[in-house]
């Protein structure tokens, strides 16, 4: 079974530039999560999708972050414009349904300089 | 006070030792997850449990719902077990929706 795929693995951008991360969850998984993990801290949920609907985006900085899952399969997370404090690992995860076993991707490492 | 507390924050052990990592939580949960994160790596789900005990290889996870406490045990520890171990609890809200609340993790180093 293929795991959660993310790209790019690494990205370095200057502040005020934009960046986009892509995630393809495990086939059949209805629930998709984007997490932000700053070095030394636990993951923080940015947004949770159930199929193509948003069920929780309360911690998403909506002035600069956006995410979509148009067809209920893969998803894109965008940051525009980036700030220095956005430097983190962006983890995508999926599960069959909420409260089921969660599977994480390898993460996309972002450095903003 | 965090809703999910782990102890210890850092743990150094000698190869072969029996290791215990603890997790306490203060909210009602649907399930508790133990996750493993190697340096520079992604997160792997080790266990999801809502009652009792689960075992996989050298890893054992237990949960006491009444005490709101879970433990992760590693028997015959090995240097490749060195990683951050994260406890996360699933919390129901908004009907069928469930979200995870993460502990801050336990950094384990097993020395040969």
C-alpha cells in the first residue's frame, strides 16, 4: 500500500515570496490533515478536510495560508507571503475517517530566509 | 497546563534496558495514539488504542481510561529505537469530527 506522498521535500525561499506544498493521501482515505511542526515542538493542526470539505481550520493563519482539496483526493497548501516564522516542517496526514489510525507523509521542510 | 502531558521529556538508556514513557491527559478521548518520529524523518503511527493493552514486537502500549493515563514500553531497547515518541489523543467535537491533541514528545536516546 502506497503511503502519503508529499512534495517538495525541501524548499528554501525568501520572506514575502510564496510557496505551495502538495499532498496525495492514501487511496480511499476521506480525512486529510495539514500540520505545521516547528523544530522542537509537537505538530500543530492547520487544517482538516473530510473529503473536499473543511471541518477545522481554526488555527490556519488565513491572511497568508490557504489550502484546498478540490476533488476530495490530493491537496495543496499555499503560503503567500511567507514570513521567517513560517520556517517549519509541513506534515500531511490521512486516515480512513476521523478517529481512525492516522498515517503521516515524510513532510515538506520549509526554510524562509 | 497542556491537555496532554508526557514524561520524561528526555530519556537516555543503555542498550537492552526496559523503557517506559508515560502520557497523561485531561480531556475525554475517543482514542490515544503513540507515534514515533526519527530525526529528520516523518511520523509513524505505532499504536492506536482506546482500552487495555496492545503489543507489537518489542513495543507494548497500555491505557487506563479511568486514570487518563497511558504508557509505552520498549523491551530490550536498541539504538535504532532512538527517536522522539509522541502521545496524541483523539478528541471528538462537532458531531463525527475528531481531532488530535499532541503531547510535546519524549526524546529517547539508546546508547550501545
